[in-house]
């Protein structure tokens, strides 16, 4: 539990004048499920993209198991970090099995020559890849749909397939970007079990989520990102109790509230009106 | 695989009595009219249609059809056959697996179109309807009868949606086609063999058409007949057969391709054949780039040029700037492919960092740069490499193991001329390219090409090095085009810069190559070959259209893209995309349960 799988140090991402992520330090340990929450526009997905090399962070480094990752998505995946996307990005016109096989890309070696010559090594590797892919499809429960086009799957199954595709790259860390977005309660519960099962396979999980019950049920630790900065990090209880988090989501009642005085005034006026009903009626008449 | 999804449905034959055709006739009478009309149409082909042999094909004989009359005859026979099958005549049931009326309508329309086209062509060309003999009038009326009969048949409402427009319902393919009975392996192979022989016959007939009118009529009949066969569900059944006997079909295809020059007596048609093969091979190479990797390359013909120029330079031609060098063919073929590969990498390395439209524009520019550079490397405005616009002429014929390609050879009683020799060489090259294409497509690298095409961001997030994989596709496509180019240099005796341009009225040029791929069907093997054959034959045969041929070509392209956007031969993905039922994009069958329906497991 102590070796960090992922270690982000001082990650900052600026788009022109806008600082989307501001010097975030973040670690995920082996075998952990970590949740990343925050209001809309807090920079969660930007942070994800920095971690996976889709964005080159303006400052800071990301390292996986002690080695600093180059900001190239395919190298990050090669190193052992796989991800899913907030809006599903499957290869829509490929079959379910092919989608998972594409996920195997970094763990197989066969190049063009091997494909053209079709030696015994090629066939063996293809068969092994397919077996592994089928295992994953069994794991998420889509094995019976292996030859369907990804585009034709129902929404929930597309989400699952995306997870299977990411797992095919045999990652040490899986990043899930809103895995339950648009799901009904049953599907969310199923996803919850799936994430636990993934953790039990020894894969650390980092997830962005808006479904608070889902996040707090699952996560060993939760980090809160607000306006690009990490506000709090801790266990579910700590984060849930933190007033700053509540404030970030609901807005805070700040001290010297001008509403307080007004409320007192209104109350006083009401009290006065009750005391002398005649005045009230006369004011009404004047108003007419 | 396909037939398992199309489970036999008891309600496959919609016979609600309330349905009537467009023309108010009892269904029995309509059917009879169809049958009689079909027979009459076929019979009318035996009459004299005109009095003079000035109209090509000589349609003046009674008792023997000529030229276009053969096409009318074929269409009439097809109509009659489908009509008989719809009566449920024993032994013809296989013609109409779906038991629908659409094939009847389409074959009737085919007969009607080709006959009326002929009659009108006679009247226009000879200057008036007086040039029609009574036979011509009879044929026109006879071919109209089955159309009347067809539209008097009750139109099918394909059970799913009753909202199909009236006319469309007549020619729609039913959603469900009963699964065929299981057949043994040798029956399947016999069917594939028979279809290959018929296909070769039809194809050869098209290439051998001697005048434009005959080719137009041929296109009418073939289009309507194929369409009818498609709506009857026979094409689906055949593709299932092909899927079950893939290697056998491939072997039969190549056997047919090899057999082609033996059916020809005139080397001119072998010339057309070899040009189609060169064009088709290059289109297949482009298919890797466009169809698999999804990179729009508008300058692809330059790689054909690189191959051709390389082969010409090392061919030992006296006009070559390095005329002392005379490599054997295998070496010059490798050199051509290697030179194209190098150019592919050189052009690809800077351009493939771009996406979509930008890539298209830049490749278009590089294609033109090649042509202009070759045009200027004449010793005046540049180094003396290519002789500028004069090109490299007098490229000697190939000589492989003592077999001189320039001479006619007698093989088993058949005379193979110069072009037939090159044709056979091109068949070999095409076999290599087909092998490379299919093997590359069905592998780790092929999957990553498709993944890149589908979603580049997701593909890189899955660990695919997008740039590298795209460069491999680009270089491989270029090398295949270069390989075809080495043969084309020898076939045409000389290489000049002009054919290697972006757009022109004759193939090959980049626009035509791209059109062949898109028209035939992206991502398939047969598609680009068929597209290339069509696009080569159209300008070749329709010389009477002259400068309007590009206009006609454009209109044809627009129509095809409107009505069959996936190309003539749809690839498996496209087919699943458009025709797999019981899925999310087919709302009527969507299951709302969380549990996946187990019955779909077979799909």
C-alpha cells in the first residue's frame, strides 16, 4: 500500500491566460481506489489529460512507479496507465472483440513484416491476444457479443467495453473518467462491483465522478479539485465533513452576511404588522 | 455468419389481401402479364428492329438477335425466370429466397430500359421513328408489358415500417430473408465455380463491347440484374457462401482472372484488361491509405509515377539518362517499389502530422510537385534526369527466363499477344498486392490503422503510435503503387509526366483512383478492383460522349453516393452498420432490459 503507482508533482496546465490546473500534487498507491471530485469546470478532466499525456503540462512532472512519464499518450499507455473517456470514445465501427484487441496493442509486438509473412510466431501471438481479450470480455460480461459492432451496443455496455479495452493494455493504474455518467442506479451499482473487481486484480484505480454516493462508497481516498487547485484530500469521512468542500459545491454562507440584516428587518416588519392589523389594511388601501 | 442473424420468420411473406398495386389489376393477372411480357420481350429480340445495318450491331435479321437485342433477350429471360419463380415453379425456388416482388419489378425495368434505349437510339441516330421495323415497335410494347404487370403487383410493406414511400416499396430489399437450407461443401463450391464462370462471361462481354450504345445497354442490364439479385436476397446468400469458402473463392477469382486473356482473340481487349489491372492494383494500394488508415491522399498517383520512372530509368532504354543500366525485371520491380517507398516516407514524414482536410491539401500539393518536377528535370531548368516533357521512350519489352513479353506466344492452341503477356504478369502482381492487403488488414497493424481512422485520440490513448502507424500505411501504399508502376512503364513503351496529375478525363489520375476506391467500396478487396474496372471502361467505351464524359461521370458518382453511400461492394463493417438488426440503431427491436438478449448470441 505504500509504493506510489502514480505520482504527480506540481502539475500546472495553462491555456493562454487561463490556469486550468494549478500546481497539483497527487499520488495513487498500489491497490488503491482514489476518487477525484470537484464542481463542473474544476479542471478534473484537464488534470486527467495531463496525467495521460494528451496535454503537455505547463509545469510539473508525472511519474509512474518512480519513472517520469514522457507527455506522449502512447508512451504513457505503454508504461502502464490506461484510461477511459468522459464521452465514450470506442472505435464505433469495429467489433467488440476488435476494440479489445486494439487495447492489446502495446503488449504485442507483431509488426508489418510478421503480418505479411504469417509465421508461426504471428499466429501464436494473435491467438494469445484473442484469448486474453476473450477473458476480459468474460470479465465484463460481453463475451456473447464479441462480433457486434461497438456502435450497436447499449450505452451501459459501451461504458463496460471501454473499461475492458483499457484493461487490455495490462495497466498498473486505470483512470476512469466519469464511468457512471448517464447510468441508471442498477448500472451504477454494477459498475461499482466492477471497479472493486478490477482493484482485486491488483490494478489501482483513479476515477472522476459526480455521483457522490458512488465515489464515497468506492474510494479509499478522495481528492477534491476546485478551480484547478487541490482543496482537500483524505478518506471519505474527512472529505464529506469538510466545510470547504460543501461550500465549493453549494456556495458558502459568508460572515457579515448582508442577508442577515435584511432577514431581521423583514421579521421585525412582520411582527409589527401582526400586532396592528389596521395599519396593514390601510397601507393596502393606499396602494390601491 | 449473416444467415444466422436473419432468422427464418414465419411472416416473411406479407400477403394482406387489402394491398393493391399502383395499377388496378388483380394480382393473378399482373403476374401472368409479367410472365407473358417477359417471354414476349425475349421473343421480340428475334425480330428485325430496323431496316439498315447503319445502326451498330446490325439489328436487321429475323430469327437471330444481334448486339443490343441479346441484352433485351437476356433481360426478358430473367424477367420470365423470376416470374416463374414467383409462381412457385419447382426447381426455381432458389431464385427468390425472400419470396418478394422487387426482383420482378427490377428485371422488368431492366428489360424496359434496355429495349427503349435501343429503340430511341435507333430513332435518334438514323433520324426518325420511320427507321423502326415493326419488330422494333413490338419489342418496345412487349418490354412495357412486364413493367405494367410489375407495378400492378401488390407492393410489399416490409413488416417493420409501413411508411415506405410507394415507389420505394417496390424495389426495397426485405429486412428478413429466410435462412437457406444447409448445403454440402461440394455444392457450395460448385455454386461458386458457376458464379465465377458467369461472372467472367459477363465481365468479358462488357470489355468486348464494340460500340458505346452496346456498353450503355450492357450497363443497364447488369445494373438492374444485379439489383434484382440483391433484392431477391441471392447476393446475401452468395456472400455467406464466399465467407464459408474464402480461400476457394479467392482461387476461383484468380483462375478467372488468368482465364480472361484466353477468351480474347483481339489483343486490344487484353490491353484494356492490363490497364484495368494496373489501375485496380494502384487503387487497392490507395485503399490501404484511404480505406484502412483513413488518410485522404489526393496525390497518390505520384507514387505510380515514381515506380514507372524508376523502372524506365533502369530498363536499358536508349532515352534513359542512365541508359547503360539494364536491370532484370525482378530488380527493377524491387527498385521501383523501393523508390516509391522512400518517396512515401519522405512525403509522409512531414505531412502525416496533419489531420483531415489539411492532409488532403498537402498531399495534393506534393502530387503536383512530383509532376512539375519531373517535367522540369530535362537538363535545362533542372538536372537532366527525366527528359522533361518528352519522357523516356522506347522502353524495351520484358524478358523473363527467356519468355519475351513483346512477342505473341501460342499456349495450348491459344495465342497470347503482347498485352496478354503483360496481363498475366499483372495478375501475378495483383495477387501479391491482394495478399499484402488482406494480410496487413487482418493483423495488429491493420487493426491499429482502423482504430486511427475511427478515433485518433482514443487510438493513441490505447498505446498506438499514431504517426508511426500512419507512416507505415503511407509507405506501404506507396510501395504497392510503385510496384504496379514498374509494369505500367513497360506496357506503355514510354513514360511521360502528363498522366500523373491530380484530375483528368482518363485514368489513372489521383481523382479517378480515389473515386475507384470510394465508388467500389472502401476497405474491401473487390471494391476498388470493380471501381477501377468501371472507371476505366466508362471513358474507354463512351467515346461518343466526348467532352461530356466527365459530366456524365460526375452525375453517376452523385447518384451512387446518394443511393449507396457505402460503395458498390460494402465492407463487412459497413454491412453490419447498415444491416444488423436487433441493435441500438434499429430502434424497433431494441430491448429495454438490462439483461442482454441471449437469442442474439449467434450474431
